[in-house]
């Protein structure tokens, strides 16, 4: 019975740690800025490429968190090509919404 309790505790800590990481990784890169950047999604660009470009332009903190958020919201097939005005003060969810 003690082993089961330890397993549940470890799973709880693992899940809690993941939630803290995900929330932090999806938060704005810099909430203090008013800066806006034009971000271009090229025709045919894949989600990984888009996430890497967002990170390279310092618009998101984590490509993995962004990728997971887009997949969770089932938006990976709905991303459109074009130019978008984004800010480092926006959350990842605001950037895809």
C-alpha cells in the first residue's frame, strides 16, 4: 500500500511540475514592452518551423510549449499564411488566437 502512495505522490509532483513549466513557458517573453513585430508565416510552413521562427524572433519562450498548445487546441491545420503583428508581451495563446 505504501508503494501505491509513493507512486501517486510522484505522479502528482510530475504532473504539477509539468503544469508549472507549461504555464511559465506559455507566458509572455516580456510583459513590460509595447514593441510590436511583424511575423510572417510562409505558405506551406509547418508548425515546428513556425514555432522555431517565433522563438528565434523572441516572441515565445518555448517551442515545445507552443507546439503542445497548438495541438491541444487543434489549431495545427488551421494556421494561415500571412503577416501578423505580434508582441513579446502577448501570451502564446494570444498569438494563436
